């Protein structure tokens, strides 16, 4: 824990009993936090932050510097809360670059949904009223719940995220500081300068001078080269294998050891290349508008399930004697997800009762006919996947699908286009499950696939999937949907991950990294 930076003494909670650290925010266990800090346990990076009252620094639990005395520690649920309390980020461990808390992706309550939307840039684009409208609550209710649990409201959380984006652009791009200020979402250059100095205790120019250098520079002009952190272990085979095997030509590809795809973003579009590396995911981003950086990173992290806690998942599944050997053999499996919830819903319908190759063919035809052409700086990608609005006007007779599936697809895109069905990071899982189930042609497989891969429900389950049933039978598990569902009750709340472990027993391209 960083204690080597001079600063004023004292701080929040200075009257706490000697040798007793204090937790700020609901749900934090001070003794558990203390043990994690003293062990420098990186599994808790992003789960909470440690502020040091003697130096006014805040750190991640896994900070490499010797921990301070317990009486000097204060624990917070968010970097924003640390910043509001007057602490600045440690220069040694860069706590703002920690993986996100796994809680926000495993919970379905208001706070978790709000945090997913904050990460997707909703507060910066639409303000707190826009966040409240998406969640269906008043601004006062959202402020109260976020402050109670995280110690900071939505504006402070968004400000902390802007500071992180600014640091990335300062360290990883050659953009002028004035361009970085507005790209990171600041309303003025003065607000940008003040925030960077307050959070990092350095001016933007000094922060750029001191930036660490990792490997070579960008692969092409205008390309940002980043490292996306995660909690180890991470098994890349089913994660990247699935994305590569189902890649839609023109929108996605596997090239030179990386999964590449186009991104539709709030201010423009982009392309990204993601590749497994030693201790991180190597990320190359090319954006038409730098204001989309925060959202692009957030969506790439969701795509690869990088904020998951694999130790907790594997511990839960490893208690089943029939799943335990699969977990021990290849720990750290993630759920391959999506960067666009509406896109995945369309592709799930196209994939009903057909092979992976046939689903790709159907999707490629939609892209060629209705997708938006884009330019790929590195060549190979040609289109954005079509929006629901673009697909809502298509002639169903042009679709090479059974008549019933045409009706399913046109109903889906119509509901998505008119807003009567909203799928996004802030979606309520149970409400979405009910709304999808009410659509014609949406059976349990399609609904649960969308909940699992588009909306991120860690407990989504596909007992009717033929591949899953075959894998279950091979492991000595029940193979009928009802019996398998009953047995899977012990896997909750991690049934989506159990699906990945069972699917991975099959010799299929989705389970292998491409050559």
C-alpha cells in the first residue's frame, strides 16, 4: 500500500478506535478488507479501495508497496468515493485501472444496473435524469441508493470515469491536451486540468511524461494500444473460440491471433482488435470520435466478461463432484458476450435450430443488404451490423428463413425499433425475460441465450440446448431438460458458467483458439 508520498495527516473518520480500520459504504467488512490488503490480494482489486489517512493516497488492495498501519486505513467501495473524501490516486498501483467490481455484473438490483449504465457513459451523455429515466426511478432514489452503498452519487462516479479516460488518452495517445479534455467528457479545459491534478497529483503534461511504455506503439496512425486487466485465471479457448467461430463476415474476423470487429458507438464508430496476452487482454482501438473511448472499453470488457471473479465462480461450481474435474482441468472460463445487445438478439433468432455456419450465413446476408459500410484502418472489416431501425423496413420475403422465423425476426426488430422492447446494460433481467418470452417464436433457448450473452445474467441456463444435454449425459448428469434444471439448482448463481464448462467438453471450433 502506497505510503511513500508526502501529504497532510488526518482525514475522514480520524476519531476511529486505534488499530481499527473503517469501512465507508454498505456491504464492506473491515476485517476482511484488512486481511486482503495485508495479503496484497489482487483478487479484490476493483472490489474496494483503501485510502491512507496519513498520506491522503488511495490504492488498490494489491498495491505492491508495504501496507500502512491498520489505524491509517479507510475502505471505500469506489474510486469516486475516495476522490470525494479528498484522497488522490497512488502512483505505484494506479487504482483507477483496476478491473471493475464483479458485483455489478452478478446483481440485478438498482445499484448494479445503475453502475452498468454509468460504465456505458449514460451519465455523461444524458445526465442523471437520463440515467433515472432508463432505470424507471427518480433521480432522488438513485442518488440515495448509490451514496448509501458506494459513498458517491452518479455525477461523482461519472467524474471518476472521466478521469480514468483522460489518463488513458494522456498516456496512450499523442492527442493535444485540449482534444483529450473534450474526448474524456469534460465540459472545459479548466475542469480537465483541475480534475487530473486533484485525482493524480500531477499536471496532465507531467502525467504524459511519466507514462509507462509497454512494447511498441500503435499499429497504425490513430490506433490506441491498451491493456485490459482482468482477475486471473482466464481461459481464452472457449472465450475467443466462440467469438471467432461465430464471426459474421464483414463485421467480425479472426486475424493474426486477435478477434477483430466493428463497433457502433454513441458518437461514431470504431474497430477493435482483442487478443489474449500475459496477464491482460491486448486491445487496439480505432475510433472515429475519441469521445467514444470510455464506452468502447466498457463494451469490450463486457464482451470478454473481464470483470468476472473466476475464483468465486470456480469455487461454487467445484463443489459439484461431476463438474469439479472440468473446473480443475481448465479454470477461469468466461461467458462470451456481446458489444451490442440488440445485435445479439437478432443473431439469436437467426441461430434458432440451425448450425453455427448457417447462422453466420444468414447474418452475413443481413449485413450485406442492410449494414452500414465503414472503413477499417487495418483492412478486412467492411460494415457495422444493421440497427433495428434499418431492419424494421426490410421485406420479410427476401429472408431465406422459414415463414415462422421471418415473423419472429420482424416482430423482434419492430419492438426494438419502436422502443417497446429495450435491451441494454441497465435492463432488468427478470422483466426482460418476461418480455422476450411473450414474443412469438421465442422459446426458452432463445430467451436464455439472450439473457446469458447479451444481458449478462450469470445464472441464465439453457437446459433445452442439444449440445448442453449431450455434454451433461457424457458427464453422468441428467440429460432431460427438467431433470438437468433440477440438478443445476446447486450451481446457482453461476449456471451460465456451468454451461461454458459443459459445452467445452465437446470437440467443436467454439472451444478452441483458432490457429
